[in-house]
C-alpha cells in the first residue's frame, strides 16, 4: 500500500497508507497541493502559481503567500514519511515547484486517467475481462465531481474534463452490458449516466431497450416519459424520430432488431446467448462500423425529408 493516498473526487482527503487522515492547514495550501497533483507531469513555475492562487495580490505579496502555503503543505506531508531519506512529495526549487513522481503515493485521479487511456478508442462491446475490470474500478473511483465545493476557474475546467471521461467510461460499460446480456448492471450504468446528464437521449433509448429486454415493458414505456420530460426541461425540445419510433415499437410489444435507425449498440436487441461463439472480434468491429454508418444514413434521410417538405410548403400555399 502506498505511503500516501490522496482523494480528489468528491470531498478532498489526504490519508497515510494506513488510511489515517492527514490535516493540511490552510485553504491555499490545499489548493496548491491539488493543482500540483492535477498537473503532476511537469514542474510549475513559481510565478505562475503565485498569480494563479493570488490573482488580486501584487507579485511580491503573491510570492510571499506562496512560500507560506508551501511551508504549510510540506509540514503537513512530513507526517507520512516513515524514512528520513525518502524524498518529499512536493519538490521546491528557486523557480519552480513540482510533484515528485518517485514518491510512494496513490492518487484517485491518476488511476482514473490511466484506465481511461487504456480503453480510449476501444468499443465497449470489445472490452475484455481485464479492461472491463479496470474500467469498472475506475468508474467506482468517481465518488463525486472533482473537489466538490471548489469553484476556482482552473478547478472547473479540470472538473468538466474528468466528468467527460467518466461519462465515456459509463457509456462503454453500458454497451458491454447490453451485448453481454447483463441487463441489470446496464440499467445501473444508464441511471448513473442520466444523473450526470439527464438529457442524454441515446441513454434513454438504451434504457428503454434494457427494460424491455429484461421483460419490463411498463418501465420501458415510463422511461420514454422520463426522456420526454428531461428533454423539455433541459433543452426545450421533443424526442427525435428514432426515440419516438422505438417507443411505438415497445408500445406495440415488439422490438425490431433489423431497424437501422434504432440500433444504438450492435446486438442490443438480441438475447444474452444468441451471439455465435465463433463471431470474431474483427467481425464485431465491422458490424459496429456498419451499424454506425446505417444510423448516420438514416439521420441524413430524415434531414432530407424535412428539407423537401419545407421547400414544398410555398407551392402548396
């Protein structure tokens, strides 16, 4: 276990390896630590840090405040160093300050970013068991938005960046559950996605499918109503043709697996055991690409139909 553990998702916490909390006195000392950890790959100039943390102070005053915050931070972190020859977590030089990459520390954001980098570009339905476990653990690390209660500009930017990664990983996990027939878990990931962004219409459609495939048509239809309400409240729009068409299918107690305008995930309308074991990963990738192309063509067709109808209106008048 690492000698130091830092949690930036949700409430900010610093703990020793035995999970005993470490108190970092001073708001600016805590902010300095968090900024350095989020930008841990390169050293930060002292002038930049001073201006960032004390934008309304004069340069001499800001630098003095930085030295004080750095002293408070280093004093707090000394309690986690068991051996005297272990380098400090925060290294300071006359012109720059940085996080010591060789220090024995664990950071939830670092583990989260590593998982995202590992599965970047990998479709959810192609996640193997190792990557699936990695992404599942990373999604669980996201216990809340980055540094809850902090509203500094730099923090808001990082918060949205990491939230985007979180949504992307939940998307992959949901797709994996749909293809694997794990409908219950897929529903859980879908609800977590909607908690982040209630107006994600594609997620509403997948939840409608998942409820129906689980055998709960009533809840699938209710999900459509939740979609209508969310789109109206968040964006002031009605559901797309694809969503309405899916709703009509479910209301008629059927689900057309071959409708290209409704296939959000390859195999999402199939049962958990219907996929042939001999179906190769490369073939699944090709099917996924063809499915995406068919969806794009269907949307283009809808747009052309709307434009034709608009153009014909004056003639009818």
